[in-house]
C-alpha cells in the first residue's frame, strides 16, 4: 500500500511541476542569466589540460607509441578460432580421461563382486564426526579429502556392493591433477541406490544432509535416459491427513528435481476441482528451465490441504487431456517422447471406481496406450490400505506400477524403466548450475558405467565453470570477443553475462539474439545454426548526434563435437572495427635497445632488487614503474589465477620480457603479442617515473597505462591482486567510450587506502584508427572542486551551488559529497540525489538528460540510468521559479559544469523519493507492469528482471530493452601488514596548509571543520584523513581507521594543540586515581570486601572481588566471560550514578602497531550491550545481571540470615592473592577506579 501511495504521490508532483513554466519572478532580472559560465568552464578545461600535460603526459605518450616499430599480427580471426577450439578440446579431453579412470575402477569392482553379495560398508556422510573434517577456502562447509562418504536411498538390510572405498584413491588423484578447486565434487551413483561422494562432507543440519541424497540425481537421470519425457504430475489434496499430504509434496518435489531441461511438465492438484500449479493456472506443458523448476518447487511448498473429497476421474481425465492437447497443438512426435502420468493419492474412493478405470483405458487408447501411469499410495500411519492400494493398481494397469510409499526416497526408481540399455553417448556434459557448498557456478561431466547390457550407475565430476570456459572470455578485447551457444540458440558464454570466475549465482538462460543487437544478426544467426562452420561480414552504422560512424562487423563460427545435454556447441568470434583499420602490433624485435628500459614485475613481495615503500595501504616502489599482466595475457588464464607465481616462474617471465631484440626466446605462458606491448609500454612507465624528478603532484595518487590485451604499467610500482582486469575497469572502458576525449569517473573508494578518488583517463592509439591503449591517473576526489573554486570563488556563497557531473549524470565535484543525514560519502552520487530540481528540469524541460534502460542478465535485474545528450555542446539556462541554473560542457572531457542560485525565501518542491542507501538500489515503482508509467521519479535504480518461467524468456514488456554491459572489474585489496614496517612513498605534512582551499585535494589531507555531532569546530584546520575523515573530527573511515600501516614515521603535524591539553587532563585524572587507590589500599588491605545485601556500612565492594579469582576460574576450565569485574554504581537515592571506569575518549585512536586483536577485552567490559555504561535502579536488577554474568547458580550457605550473604571464608594466602590481583587484572589500556556499594534497604 505504501508503494502505491508513493507512486501516486510522484505522479501528482509530476503534474504540479509540469505546470511551472520557466519564470524569473522571484529573482532579480538576469541575476544568473548573464553570468559568464563559459569563462569558468574554459578555466576548468585549461587547468585539466595543464594537469594532463604535466602529469599524465598524453601527447608525449602518443608520440612515443607512434614512433615504435609495428608489424601485422600473425593470426587472423579464423586462425584464432581454431586455436581457441584446440585449447578447449584439449582441456575437455583431460577431464574425460580422469573421469574414465573413475569409471574403470567402478567397473572392475562390480565385475569382481558381481556374484558375491557383500555388505555395503556404509560410511554415511550425515554421521561423520567433526574432528575428521576440516575447513577449506573453496567450500563453505567442512570437508575431508581423505575419504569418500556415502549417501543412500536403499534398504541397507540387503547386502549390496559399494565401491566407495575403492574410489577414494582415484578421486584424490583426479583432484591433484588439476589446480585446487578445479574439480569441486566427484561421485558415483549406483543403480542399486548407493551414492559415493568425494570429498566427504557433513552439513550441520541433518535435514539438509538428508536432502543432499538427491543432489546429483539429475545428472544420473539425464545420463541414463536418452529420450525426452512428457510428465503430468497429479497430487491429491483431499481425503487424507496432513502427514500424508506432506509426504505427497515431498515426492512431487523429487520428481521435479529429477526431470531434465528438455522435458515437458505439468503439475496440478485435485480435489473436487483441478488447480494447476503454474503462473497462469494453465493446462499447457512447459520446459523445465531452472527458473521454472524453482518456481514449481516454491509453489509446491505453498500447497494447502483441502477438506473436499477428491474426484479421481476428473483428475486422471484432465491429465490425459493435457498430454493429448500438447501433442496436437505442438505437433510433437510420439516416438521422441516418453509419456507418463504420476498420480499421488491416499487412494480413498469417493465415487464409482469402475468409471474411473474405464475413463483411464479410453483416454489411453486415444494415445495408442503409450502413456505409462505410475500411482503412489501415500501411507497412513494408523490405517491398513489394502483396498486403496488395489484401486490404485487398477488405475496403473499393465504398463505402469503402483507402490505404497512411506517416505520420499521410495520413489527413487520411478524412471528406471526408461533407462537406455544401448546408451551410445558415453560422456554427458550438463547445463551449468550453482553449487551452494562452493558458492560458485559448476558444470557436471558424467559417464555411464555398464557391464554387458546392465547399467551399474553413473560416475561424475562437478567442474568449476571457469576452468572449462575461461579462455573464451579471456579472448575479449576492444575489437573482438568470443561467445559460446548451443544449437537451440541458448548462450553459455558471452561478455555481457560476466566472467565465469566471478559469477556468484546461476545466470538465467538467455537467447543469443537478446545479447547480440546488430540489425543484421538475425540473418547471421540463421546461417550459424544451419551450417557447420562459416563466416559473415557486413557494415553497420552507429548513429550519433555529432556524426555517423561506419563499422565493419564480422562473425566467424564453427560447431564443436562436444555437446551440452546432447545439443551441439557452437563457438563464435565477432570483430567490430573501423572500416579503415588495419591491424598492427608492436614488433619488439625491431626496438632500439637504448630506447627500451628494463621491465620490473609487479610482484614486489618476491624481490629485493628495488627499494619498497607504502603508498597508503599498498606495497609499492617510487623508483620505477612495474608491469602487471591481467589473466587474459596468459595462455592458461585459469591456471594463472589458481597457482601461486613461484620465484622461478617470475624469473623466467622477466628473462623472456627483457631479452635483447635479436634474441629469440619464446614463452609458452604468454600470448605472442604481449612482449611487444610490454616493451612498448615500459617506455611510458619511464615517462611516469621521470615526473617524480620534476616534483610529485600532491594531488595525484598514482598513474597507469594499460592496453586492451591486459598489459599495464603503474607508477608508483604497485603490488596488485592478480585477478584484476584493467581492461574491464571503469576508467578503461570510460576512456574507450569517450573516443579520444578525457574521461572522469565519479568518486569511489580507493582500494589502496587514499580515500575517495576520481580517475582521469584518455584513450590512445597503438595503430591508426584504433583506440586500444589508455593512460590514466588517480586524483583525490576534492581536486576538481578545488579547481572550480579557484575559477569561480562565488561558489562558496550559501545561495550558490557549483558542481561538475559526468556524462552519466554522476556528480564528480560538489561542495559537499556527503549526503544529508545519512552521511553516505560521495560514491555514485547522482544529480537526481542531490540536485533533484535541476535534474528534473534537464530531463523534462530541456531534454538534455535522457533515460536509459537495460536488462542485466547477470544479476537478473532491469537497470535504470541516465546519460546526457551528446549534442550538448552549448550553454543552457533554466529556472523553475525557485531556482535558476546554467549548464555547459567542459571542453574535451565528459564533464558538465552546472552553476545554480536558489532564492532563500523559496521552499523547495518535493521531487520524489530516491533510495539513497548504498546497498539498496531497488526502484519504488517495480510493481508496475509498464515501467514507463511514473518512472519520472526514478533515481538510478534497479528492478527485478521479470521472466516467464514457463518459456524461460523475458516477459514481453521488457523484451525490447537492450542488454547491459558486464560489470566493471573491481580491484581487491591486499593486506599490507604482513610486509612489516616501511617508509611512506610520499610524505605530506598537512599542517603546512593553513587555508581550506590549499588543503583541499591534497593526498591524505582534509579540512577538519566539524565534530561528530555535526557542530562546527571553532578553529578548523588541515589534518590527516585518518584523524578527521570527511571533515569530521574522529569520524570513522571506510578502512576502519586502518588507512596506513607504517605512517608513524611521519613527523607529528603541528595543528591545534589538542594533544597536550588532553594529556594534561589525563595526567590529573591519573594522579587523582592513584591517591584514591593508595588511601583505599592502605585502609583496607587486610579486609576481604564482597557484595552484600545487608546494611553493614563497613561492607563495601572492590571490583576485583565480585567473583573468585579470575585465574582460578580459568584454570578450572569454566569458560566464562573474560571480564567478571564489572561494577554497577548506585547512589543513595536509588538512581544510577553516571560513572564508568571504562569510559574512554570517543576520539581516542589505538596505535597502528597493535596486534590483530583490536578488542583487548573491551567488548566484555559492559553488560548486555556495547554501551560504555549501564544503569540499573534497584538491587534486584543488579543481582540478576551479576548472576547472568557469572553463568552459575549463587552459592548456598547454612546459618545465615534471610536475605544476607555472609562473608566468604578467609584463605590463608588471601592477603597475598588479593594484592597480586590488584595488578594482574589491569591491562596497558585500562584505567580503573575503585567504587563501593552501600544499601540501606536490607533488613538483616
């Protein structure tokens, strides 16, 4: 209801706002209209250009690239296709040979024991002890590689063969043959009901473990059943108990899990009427896509038992009609399908059973008696069901069977009669699926194990999806990419579906024509599906507002002998180039050896040849640039990611890269063009290094240059996570899209610890008509706003707002990138968030801000975003009566400058609700079928991608939206603590900057002007961001106050003398505490003080004696809370005194050189919560808390007065022990004062 109200409210505001014409009645005439915004924009453009010339050196880099010798590439698109296929088939055959070894062991075992009935020797997975399992980085549950374990769906009272122990050795060898985690699971599923799993595992929940008994049943069924199935499942929802009904639902869910993607299914429940279990209560048959399967499982869980009698005749007649109608309407040949009706009921007869049997025979005769009817009698715990079972047998007739089931496992062999005896396809590759225990996408490869004409079962392995297909994705560049599809047009690999190694959930099945959006692709697709191999070329025009661009598009394809679920795979390569482009690569053999510098590899943690330092959180060196190679640069990208780079491998790699031009060393690990690009870009790294000699700009964090094949140099040379792909980063793709202009990202949190940064980048050319190299540098987030203020100081006035946005509408520079009360820092802040009136006016009045919608198949969402019209090449002015503004582009960039002025007397109109929480992007109008209604209120947001689960297609209203690009590659942080103490790469003394405008944008510095409560500081000053993040004194940083590791060597910054004042106050407090302690210790050193409810004024409480000696508790093995000496102070009036011996300065920062454990016991110093102090107003509450803290019953004493606790017996060493306790309980960070409790309310 709230959502509907918000939508109505948004529409109402839209109507009111649409009536506001551009007016200036509340402003002085031409108050902003005559403002020369072009002058400010020109100043910003020139400042950026100067920054680029002095720091990024784009012109010098381009001239250098142009001067280096080049040659034509060795391979064309056809040759690359063959190379990719050869690699893929080799990898696939490697997995096949390992699976074959498992099958051979299984077959030999069964041949040996075929005539001997032996015990199954069950090592039941659900009974494994925790001490034989261990944690593993790949899996989310403890596992063991030492043994297989067993699951079973069979009566173990019978002696049956079990090859599990014999398979352990070969399973282990298979795992070791590949990188860690490549083969996630291996298994054998026997036709006799025994299932062996490797590695062995045991989920914490026994119910979950029992459900895992069917975890590979689909692979088993699709490996042993060759033909497709049409199955109608009918569940009786009347005339039974709740327990019978739940048993029936469990059996139905099993059937749904077993059936394959190619099978057609219909499910309905029967009482006195028929209710179909699908989205539209339709009687149609639908394919079992993963989405539809999940939908049916969820719907079955929601079925409710009815109190109505079941009409068996109606249910069975409907089931036959569903099959016949499908065969007629879809023109399905009977010979290609197994027809089956599964009927689950209590068997209670409520009508004429002869009529029911007659209808079954009549309907089956219309289909030539090809329908198999299996009936299942749901057992009743307190009732003999002989009569019911007889009735269900008559329904099943001669072709089917009837069983009484007591649990869902007893239906396991329902499809046994469909298994193929002459199964010719040995290996079956299954459709990818998500593995809940390794949190990744896997693909199963299985093999049928036969002895003569008998099927013994199926061996299989679940393979990491990336291990099989990563090479196809690694082929992606700015000009070409590969995609993999099957003969049905379903996509397995495509750049828009994301990298296989980064998929965290199963993707939907997407038709290739939803991803390939060229106007001529439908014709090309027909050719791809029709022919074994081929190619097709055509020209397409990309229409822009400036000029039309003509590109040459080429598709090359070939069908594979490998199939997924018996559907042939097709590998397709696509290129899209400028019509004048001629491919060229760098020819390193012709380089001048004097021109090329020695390459340093990015693995600074494995070398001692260069001096190291910390660039904030990152291990770096500021004497040279370093080479980083993305996974796509390696021939075997998956192995590169899985294996650690050994020192020998790094040495061999550098020897190859640094060889002299006339040498002919070859590398099997790198693609052939990598060395040429690495040598070429190393000269650029030297240009970056030389800039340090001219003086490092204190607003530049780092510099990068990267090529589309994955070669990247950084300065300072930096240790980077090896999974990072710079070519898929926001700054690289943004520069390529900008086509030669400067591209600015919106602010984002630097993984290296520099706080919020923006990245400036420009695309350069390695050859004519191709932008494939990007130079970039990271700037502090405030640097552009600093430039803006210097160009137009009036922006500091309260009624003026000046800011910069990029081409997607995200704010790049603003007075305050902190959003309102949420205090979410400036990451992905859109103009719709902070300047809603301007955004609305740009969208609906000037039409220069445009909406964009695309389907994100990776996350299964519809993305709503904005982009500025590319034709915006002049200044626009607008007003809505409350506010006026001007907008103009910043030349040669993707930036737009906006200056606005607001009338102080004018109340801002409501725009519409925007979801401003960082992790919540859901639109508020997602409930609408047509998203174009009311979407004027949207900020950049997302909605669930609506699918028709029956057809596995996007619903019609979303189908015309283009597909989104793949997500950006995000660099992961590397813990710098393990590298020890090093100097900082760049020293900055923030105290040198006395003015805000000078401090703004300096690395690691911030103008500190606010307290945590939002109040302004009396004397603002420039200090490090760790002290005053986002300008808030003591504000928490996104790095959890651990921005740097070894910056303690920097001299203290001379700012407002808060430290000496705080130190003096702490000194006085310590002196006072010491005096009190000495007096109390002297007067009470012979007394044992304890808690009492008696009114004895001499009795008091020392915190160290609330419980027995802490050491005694620990030695006795009682693991209570670490701190038991918590004291609650209550004054004589019964109110809680505001005293806490553990209260600390909220701005206190623990030194950086502390251990990993940042807690030091403080989390246990306060009861019930994390507050520094807790208050209780009566003694009973206090005693309850003390009782809960001790976790043990209070002691009982005889002879004491009611309500009083007598003194504890004096120990011989009590004086010495008490004295020792006074010291052993204190830590380095503890400040403890002594307090006593007096209670005059107890009557002894």
